[in-house]
C-alpha cells in the first residue's frame, strides 16, 4: 500500500507539471482564436490535490 500511494503521488505530481506547461503554452499562444478544449488549470489543480493527499496518506502509513 505504501509503494502504491507513493507512485500515485509521483504520477500526479508529473501530471501537474505537464498541465502547468500546457497551460503556459496556451496562455502564450500566437493565434488568439485557437483556444483548445482541455481545461489545463483544472487538471493542474486536481492533480496537485491528488498528489498532496496521496503523499499525506503515504507518510501517515509509513
């Protein structure tokens, strides 16, 4: 259980980093009309919450 919570935390942190880079690219795009459909800010916030919660569970069990 401990290893799985740590891997969930690492995966969610990696997704957070990817979503922040994608959101930065979306904010700095050349074509203003090419918005896209992915809610990168929401994905980043949700993945940060999952990373923090799973890290807390991992630390509590360890």
